[in-house]
């Protein structure tokens, strides 16, 4: 776990820095510098791109992680990498041609309330292609156990660029239209930067020779494509369907709640960058003992870190909303539902890595497809009835069923689960702190209130977590930091 904890910590710091920039953008710059409709438009374009980029990537970013270590010679690895580069181009061209000949139908879809989207529909394709290739080259760096630069580009670069662009809009250096087009350019630039870094780590000899086990690779890519698409559907379907049923400004309001809750996912995302290729290697080597150990330890470590973030979000939510325009303030229940989803995600540890790199990924695929359909039905029924609260309910129900199913599959096939007695203690302690501090407010300015409450909650939580050794790896990391001091 040493290299995992080390790189995960670096990735977590980088990711939180990116989320900090994103929080400034999401809560303040977007809300004060752009009209609500244009903020909703940007949120919709990015969510729609997230729905289709897994199709363009054709699952090859996961395929690379799974199969790279199984090839031992440079010529074989070069053949695999060449295939990884070619497949997304072919799929993107096919989808591009289909979109070109059906462009008028796409425009008609946005008539009757949200015509603002029409001039920018084609940007969804551009952002999706750029994101697909960024993920391919990011996976390229991860199989070489170099994830820090890619994580910086994934979490910080585009958010920092958006900050500068929003300031340019505020100072009237660019128009809102130029701002939206330039955002697409940022994603293209990010993909090229990641390509340069990936090639600096390992540059293959280019050719058209195919790797061994081509049929197995293509079959895995096609199936994992569907699984990856299911994951993105579950993440962004709600925002796309909100645009269909409600005025587009509601996408921005809901997006703020989602962004606040997504901060809980940072530890998982940071650890995943390095633990994913390691899990694939353990599966290839059939190291079940190490796999079971890393499953429980990753779950505990992620839960310990994400639980304090969950508490801080919920207990400070009212004061946080006091800092942004009233039109963006929504029910605590919405943030709570999405936050519980993210907390559950962290409790799974490296569950996704185990499933998607084993022969049982077909089971996850089947469950995922069913859940994607179910999520669509949930949104279809709940959004018209309850508005954006309905979208949050649909997301919560879909992810709760999906995550529970994945835990059950690993338990059935590998005879292991991520939970220990400490898991129960952490959850009970988290619930108690959240309930105890939610209604307690200092009579000060919201920022001072947030700082004071966060300090008290953090000191209490960290003290108890370290005293009762909730996670050995977290305690070890803190011990190393103290020894350096």
C-alpha cells in the first residue's frame, strides 16, 4: 500500500486544489458573472459530452489498463498501444457522420423552451472527442505508474482556464459566446498536453500490426464500453433530463448541489488513479490474498477521509448557501441525497477495479444496463413530479441499487467484502457528528461561521479517528508526516 498511499495523497492534494478552483467557479464566478440560463447551458453541454465520450473511447482506456501488463515484450505492447490509438478515431468518425446527417433532428429536439442550446450543439461532439483521447493518454500514463501529471490536467487545468475565462467575461474582454467556444478549446488543448506527456513516458513504434488475442481485446473493449457508458449515464443523465423537462437554468441550480456533493468523491478518484493498474496486476498474477487485503484497506481509508468531508458539507450547507445568490439555493435534502451516494461510492474501495479487470465484468455490465434503464425510468417519473428533488431521488435510488449489486457480485465470486467492524463505528460516528452540528450556528458572518464550525468538527473527528485507529494506512500517513516535522 506504500506507493498507493503516496501517490494517492499527491493526487488527493492536486484534486482538492482543482476542486477548490472549481468551487470558486461554481459557487461564485458562474453565479455572479453569467446569467442563469448561460450557466445552465455550459453545465448541459459538459454533461451531454460526458454521456457520449465513453462511446468514442470505445472502452480502450480501461482495456489498456487490463491488458498492458499481460504483454511482456516491447513489440507486443507497441501493437496494443497502436490499436488503442486507432479505435477511438474510427468510432468518433462513425458517430460524427451519423450526427452530421441527423443534425436537423438534433436541433429540433431543443425547440420549445431551450432554443439557447441550438447554436452550440456541435460543441458537445468536440468536447467528447477531446475527453475520450485525454482519458486514453491518461490511462497510458497510469500503466506506467505515473498519475500525478494526468491528475493535475484532469482536475486542475481546465478549471483554472475556466476561471481565467470567466474573469475575461467579467472584464468584457470576451463575449459570452466566445467564452463557450473557448471552453471547448480548453478541452482540446488538455488532450494534446496529455498526449505529449504520455509519449514522453513511452513512445511506441507506430504500425498497423495487431496484438495477440485481438478478438479478446475487442470483445472486452466493446463490453467495457457499455459498462463505462452506464457509469456516465448514471452520473449525468439527471442533468440532461432536467434540461428536457425544466427551464435550462435549473441545470445550473442542480449542478451546484451535485458539485458540492462531488467533493466527497475526491479521495476515491485520487486513489483510483494508482490502485486501478495495481489491482489489474494482482488479478493477472492471481494474488487473491493481496487483493482481499487491499479491498478492505482501501475501503476503510476512503471512508475515513470521505466521512469528514461529508460531515463538513452537510453541517455548513446553510451558511454556504447564504454566500451565493438566492436563486441558486435549494433544499438540504438534495445535497444530502447526492452526498450519501458519494459516501457509498467511497465505501466500495477498489471494488470497481476488481470487477472491471476480472472475467466477471460481464455481470456488472448486465446489472449496469438494467440500472441505466431504471435510472431513466426514475428520472422520467420523478422529475416532472418533484422537479430537481426528483432528479436527486432518482440518482440516489439508482446508485444505491448499483453499488449494492457490485458488492454482492464480488462477494459471490471472490468470497470477500470491503466491510469491517470499524466501518460500522465510522458510519455511526459520522451520523452523530452530522446531526449534532447541523443545527448549531455561530452568530457571525457565514464565512467565519463555516471556519469555526469546520475547525471544531475536524479536530473532534481527526482526534477520535486517530485515537481509535479507524484506518491503519491513514494513521501511518499521519505518523510519517509527524516524523518529517
